[in-house]
């Protein structure tokens, strides 16, 4: 029996940079292994830890295109879409789609982290 999900690992070219982005976003802390600079974890927030893993030749996923499809995306529950959007953009994210402005009734927006992985801010 599986006890728990230990981590969600994201491939990237620069694990220290990506871990720093998510640590700032989530109010966590970066946990780097002195012996393995290709694997950096983010802990200290509510939920499953994130790991950022260096991959040689990494190519960012395309969204919504599928030439280099994303294989997962993260959804974050927020109380204020506009306020959190300002914060994620200041941390280095880019807007992919303001879904709430395109589709009546939608309560999320799609962004890319500094490595290109899509993630959503979802209004609680």
C-alpha cells in the first residue's frame, strides 16, 4: 500500500531557479542537496513537496499547442485572482490565458512558470 505521494517532480534546465520560483510562490523553502545539484526540493508549505530536476536538453512544454505537450500542470487555490496574478508575474511567471475573461463562469487563469510548465490560479 502506498503511504503518501512523496513529491511532484518537474523537469527543467535550472532546478535552483525553478525551485526558488515555487518557494517564493508557495511560501516554502528550497532544500538543495550539496551532492546533487540536479535535484532541488521545495518544502515548508501545505501540500505535497515539489522537486525540480535538471534534464539535459530540456524543452519547455507548449500550451495550448501540442508539439511539446505538457504532461501535467499544477492548480493553486487562491482567494484573489488579480492580486495573485500580480504576484506570480513579479516572481517570473508569464500569462498564457486569462480563462476567466474568455469563458463565462470560468474561475481560473493559466500561467507558465520560468521553465515553461503551465499552472493555474483557481479562484476559491
